[in-house]
C-alpha cells in the first residue's frame, strides 16, 4: 500500500497494542485494555469488511450447553472441568449483558430446549442422569437447571418430552456486535478492516507485523482470531465450519426459545417469525475442518430435511438466506489463554460458545498483558 506520511502517523505509528480480530473477544479485549491503560494507542485489525469467523454469523444463543452435550463432555473431561466450563460460560453471559445491557442486545430469557430422536436411547440416558446434572450445577445457579416439558410445539419424529433449561436465552447477534463496535469507537480505539495479518516477528522490545497491505511495529500483539488462530501459529486450534440457513417469514410461528438436537450438533430458533437452523458439521467432520466460508449441498440438504420433517413437519417453508461461520476447537473445551512470546498473547479456542465466553475471554486476554 502506498501510505502517505499522514496515514502512517495517524494510524500506524506508536501503537501500544495491536489486536488481530474484531469479534467479541477482540473488541472486549480492546475495551478492557483501554480501561487499564487509558493513554494507550490501541489498533484492531480485521481481515473482513465485517467481523469474520463466528461473531456476526452465530445463531444468537445465550447458552452454556444441553443435557446431552454436557453428558458427552463428561466422557472426556472430569466433573470439575465440566462444572468449571459451565461456570465460565455463565459468567461470560452475565458479563456480556452487564457490559452492553439487555436492551442493546435484545436479550430474551425464553429458556433452552432439547429434542430427543424417537430412535436410540439418548432420552432415557438423559432421564436417568438429570438429577446428577442438576446436583453438579446447583452450586452455580442455586436452583434446578434441567427439567422435562411436553412437546407442545408440534415437532415430528421426536420424543414427546423435551429437555428444558430455564437459565438460557437468546440475543440479536447483529445488535450485539454493533453495540460493541459503538463502545470501542467511543473510546477512541481504531479499527482497520480488510487487513489480513500474514505474519509477525518478535523483536527486542516490539513486534513487527506483516499484513496484506502494510508492515508496521507494535509494542504488543494480541491474537483474537479464534477459528483462524492456526494461521498465526496457534497450532492447537482447529477450524470448524458451521453452516446456517434461515427461512422466509412464517405465519403464526409459535416456536419460542432456543433448541438443540444431537448433543448440540443441530440448533434452531425463531427470529423475526423465521426459523434459523444450523449445524450438521458432524456429517462431514473432515470437510468441515476448514476456514472456507461457504455452504455445501450435503449439509444444506440435511438441514432442510430436518426443517421439513422434524421442526415444521406440516408447514410449507422456503429458504431465504444461508451462510457459514468458523468456530475454533481444540482437544479441551476450555479456551486457550496464554502468552506466546514476550509481547505476544492469544485468547482463542472458544469451542462454539463464543457468545457465552467471548466477553470473559476478552477481559482475561487483556489481563495477561503487563
């Protein structure tokens, strides 16, 4: 890029903290850095015209996990680890609501539901474990979390009982991100879009940052790109594409709340009298381990079949939008917060729980810096 003296001095000189990624983590991190260091010069770099990845592409679930998902986690995590995961997710949601306010993000505490297929023993397994899960989570919520309620929504090909979690809710993803961006701009923090960080080199007392448009130096570098973190050397994080579709408006749509199926691999909700439905990456785990933002016929067909056979079995519906987002997964579901080099840090690997975890991870990433 052919930068003028004015451009360089105004946007790229004397940068104290450079944050890669303008999603929930990156923006929240910037706000907390500004609180800690009011005179600091903070720059956020975003490779998309809008925040890429998952922050503007998620389903807007303010949730911490369904019964079957938590039971699945207990197979690879200890009880203490699973309880800690739920605790930090719940704390992250509280922090997000406190930071922006419920009105700004259109938070609605309608609860979360889980559908159980007629075939298989998943329902019976959750039925036998519900008291156990409630006892595990009671210290966090001071009340019973999970229960069963009748299938009053007319779902097809599922058990007549749904799992229910009264502590979950939903938000408007776009409003949340616009509110975060408003807070960041109000603090005088700069954001440069369509700037792709290609590499960085640790120097004695600074970091040399190479982008698709220019090269500059910053005192600190903070990586908040989640699903794209492996591109900057955080090899523990694996990208995972999640595909989403949304219908045209549906008359008299009575579905209210958030809904999960198959240990959280499918999810749907009502937004503006439309059904938003996403997931299905387990159908092609290898193919969905990618940072390519596109939809595939295999998973789109599975989503459409689920919509027409299970969610709205007696309603003619048309699809109006489809898109995909990129999650950041790793072997454990706890986010990766660490110092990579003397002045390089990362907060990534949110495991599909970015709405719940993003603000907390952003705060903790800012706290890593001296």
